C-alpha cells in the first residue's frame, strides 16, 4: 500500500505506553512502517511493526506515545 508520508527518515522505534515499545533490531523486529486503514469518513494513520515477513503488531497513531526516526538514507 502506498501512502503519503511527509517524513523521509525510517521509523526506528515507537513507544506505545510506559511498558510497551518496539525498536528495529530488538526482539526480532525488522521494520516499522507508517500505513493507513480505511475509517468511517477518512483513512486513519497506523504504524505497523514487522518481524521478518510477519506483522507483529499494529497501532492507530492515536494510541502511540512516541515515534522515533533514524537518519535519512
């Protein structure tokens, strides 16, 4: 799925709450990507967490406390 993402750096980690975070290179996480899902009146931004070729977790942006970006490649 192709979406507009205004930040060109890769997402390196996210904090979901005080006890849950995901980081590329830790606990098998290979990629974190911005995506969207259709909502009632518009597309809703999500962040999807991958472990290899399997989706590990997915969060609506409103449920995320922090998103951290790496250097632009």
